[in-house]
């Protein structure tokens, strides 16, 4: 099933106080985490949370998703997952780095968020070969594609096609990998929101591929 791009014009008004407080705290956590993990170098780049918040806000305001179930692929500090839960979505996040998961859970608890944050691989079952092939063809920057860890969907008790909206922040040049994983595993009608460069977001919906019409000659009736 192909992906259809949806035009999403953002209404970038002022942030609610709760959202502004979350982003301020998240920035402090990120700074401290990088100090404590200097060996990461510049390996952890969060998305622009303000832009993503406005995108989530518009999606929920316009009721674009088929339901309330949300999953973040590669949730990092869990900020986008918590933002989704603040929008009234049933939100969960999957992160392959256990230290980041621990920080994300603490951040969610600080804001009384019901967001569920789990450790493991977000690569859907049946897509392992696709992910490993993509991993082998690129550099070490795509460690999030690793399948040699727990499958997070077991902990969630859910499958990729249970989600109405999935968010991901692919590294530059890896957008097609995320698109392929989503197209293969998501439910028809599900939305894929991705964050790109220069504070941009992209929204796509998985749609049914149109069938070609086959004309068959019919026997004449007399």
C-alpha cells in the first residue's frame, strides 16, 4: 500500500504553560545527559519539539488520525511521546538505548504523564531482514535499526498495525527506510509523522493501492 502525503499547515501559536515547562525541563535533562555521556559525542540529536508539538496539535484538532493510539519510533528522552499524551492520545515510545529510557520514564513521572516508555527495538516483526540490510548499507549512525535486542512490542502487548499515528525522526538520508518499515507494517489509514531538517515535518497516510480495471468481453445475449 502506498503512502499519500497530507498537507499540514501549522498554527504556531504560544505554547501552553505545561508544554513550555516540559520542554524547559527536557532541555535541562538533555544537557545533563550529554555531560554524563560525553563518549556519545554528537550522537544524540533531538527533534525540534516546538515544531512537533504544533504538528501533533494540528493532527488532533483536525481529527486526522483514525484513532487515539500513538507510538514514537526511537523515543529518546520521551518528549514527543509525552507531548502526544498531553494531546489526549494513548501514547507509547520505543527506544533502543536503556539509559535514555530511564531518563524518559523519570521525565514522564515528573509531569504525571501516563505515556508508556519501553526499551527495545521498534523494527516490526518480519522486517528484520529489511532493517539489517539497510543497516549494513549505511554507517554506524543507524544503530536504532539493530534487531539484536528485545522486541518492544512484546512489552507493549501491541503490534505496529495497532497504532493510528506513528512518529519518527530519521537521520538524514534514512527517510526511505522509515517509510518502508511503516508501509510494510502499519494498518491501512494509519499516519506517519516524521521530523526532517530545518524544523520541518512530513505527514503521510497509508492508503490502499488503486486496482486497475480489467475489461473482459462478455458473451452476447439473445
